[in-house]
C-alpha cells in the first residue's frame, strides 16, 4: 500500500473516533453544585504528610477517616469525645447520666484478701502431738478428761481446739478449780509439780505433803492486764496457754496463799520463792506479787512462744 493511502486511512480513523464515542452510553452525570459550593480540587492547606503523599501520587484520604494509631491509649486517658473537647458529662450522656461519685481509693497499707485464721486454730495440735502429750500426762499420773473444742463468739482468736479438763495434776495433787487448758500447758504444770514443788515441800521443816494447788481459771477469753485500754493485747488465758495458781495446800496444814513477800524469812515464804523461781524453768512467763498489782495474789504461768526461747520472769 502506498504512503498516500496510509495517510488517508489515518485521517479517516481520526475523524471517526469522536463519532464512535458519541454512540457509547453516557456516564452517570456528576452532581451539579451551585456556584461557590464546589469542593476545591485540592486542600487549601497541606500538611507535611499530605504534601508528601501528593508528591508520590497517592490518593487523598477522605476528610472523615483518620489513620489508626498503633499505640493503644493509656489507661485512664480521655476517650474520643473528650479529645474533641466534649465534657465528661456529654460523653457519659451517650450511654446514660454521668456518675459524679468516683469510688474511693483504698488507703496504702490497708489489709486485703481473706482474714488470717484465728489464733486458737494456728495453735491446734496435730493428731500425733495430741497423742504424745496425752500419753505423757498418763505416764505422769495426771487425771484429765478431753473436752469439746471451745471458742468465743465475740473474740474470734479465743479458743482451744483440743482442750482437756484437769482434776489431778499428779496422783494425790488436786487442782481445786478443775481448769480447762491445752494439753501442753497441763504437761508443763505436771512437770513443775513433779520436779520442783514436791521436793521443795519435802524440804519444809514439817515435811508436809503437797496435796493441792489452788487454781483459778485457765481458759478465759479476756485481754491482758496492763496493756492499754485503747488496743489491749489478748491474754494467753484466751488460748488455753495459761493457768493461775492462787495458793498451795499441804496435808494437815493451812493453805499457803500467794502474796507479796514481807521479808520475815519463814519456811512458807522460802517455799513460795522456790516455787516462783523454778516455775520459769517450765513456763515462758511467770508473773506474781511485785510484777504489778493485778498479780499480787497469784502466780500467772503460761507457755507463750517467744523468739529465741526468751522468758519473762517477774
């Protein structure tokens, strides 16, 4: 084909293309906006990010779409409404009225979690300990009867898991009050009477035989005397760890009461001094006349556990 014919064909196609375009279905007409309302072809102000995106030929993001922040909001940070300048009440109004009262923050150091077990429970003997202790009492000749567990509804720490009632601490040596106590307390009392009181009684000029200890209550749920009215400490009596001895009874003689020393040097006073001094070998606490006014008429004996085996003898 000649060059002239090629040129004529090209010109014919150029003329026919606009006409063919007219035969196509018209595109959906764009919304016609009044003059002045037409959106600008480009943002009035471009930020650095927008400028960079346009330079790269990227499409402009719609105005109502924001990029997701990969960093999660901090706990307690204001929500979107607050970030837009809305008040807390307006934000809360989306779901209901705002609550003006915030929960109070717990004070630092305030205890939390379940309460600890009561003291009497922590002192409870195991089956093996109970069997061993009661066997020791039986060998010593102590007369006792097991009692049901005792507790106090007003003071939860008070109580004895496995109490016993003692009527005779050694054969022929009665406890006049038939006190209720822990087995370990009774064992210390029996060993004291056997190892020290009976020999001391035998050393008296008359050689009197010890037949009874005048005892007050052993278990008694109360506060410790002299530890302050605002926050008193609990007494060891409340755990069955203590027993009070008011006096000593000898066969064929008047009882020897526990009382302050007057310095007359008689045998009864010497016996009381020996009894008090040796008690601290078997008990961790011995209080009596002179320690305070509350103990002027009895010996308080208890087996409270103390660090390093320290003992209080007054």
